[in-house]
C-alpha cells in the first residue's frame, strides 16, 4: 500500500519517527500532532507537591500547607492537602471548597485536591522541612516509621 501524500510530504519514505502522535481522517490524510508526552503515559500528575502547596499558600486563609498523594483506582494517585490556617480563619466545608477551587484555578483540574484536611501544625524536621511521608502514612494507615528527625 502506498503511503498517503500528506505523510510523504512530512517524512521521506522509509523514515519512522517514534513517539509522534498522528490522526488519520476518512480521506486518508494524516495529521501529525507532535511528540507524545511522557506524562500522559503515567497515571501520575505532571507537577510536584510543592506546586500544589504553593497554590494553596497563595490563598488568603492558608498559612502553611503539606500535600501527599494517596493511591486511587481511577487516577493512580489522588491529592490530599493538609492545611494550617492563618489567624482569624475558621475551618469549614465552605473554606475547604474555596481552597480546592483556588488550586483548580491556579494549576488546572488535574491538580485539584481530593480532600483538604485542617491541622493545627504540620510534621516537620528540625530544619523545617515538611515530612510528607508522615502525612501519607497517616492518610493510608501505614506505620510512621523512623520519626527521630521529627521536630519536637
């Protein structure tokens, strides 16, 4: 079978470019859409936990945030955010919905947290880094492991 004219114009005969995505219409014309993104193959979000934490902290009510991923059948991982509120703000379902909507507006629907958990403080090391593995262990019911570096 001869290759369609549109494909011959883009790629010479005998050349195959791995990783490009293309569509073929009813008339046999192929449209090359470009390289396939590695992120689309994985079922993990294409952003870091720090991105979601930064989006949360940019909300006026959020003083501090810690984010972890938990297993989810549909998405692969779902986002759970632990939030420490600033003075003058009370935890409520409306505030949780507002925080989720804020992250969605900042990063898009794929970064939307599945749940917001309000906390009085986040687990940190003595140097001030948030211990996300403890958040994940608490969320999934796993053993906390070694907590000797946990801030007192």
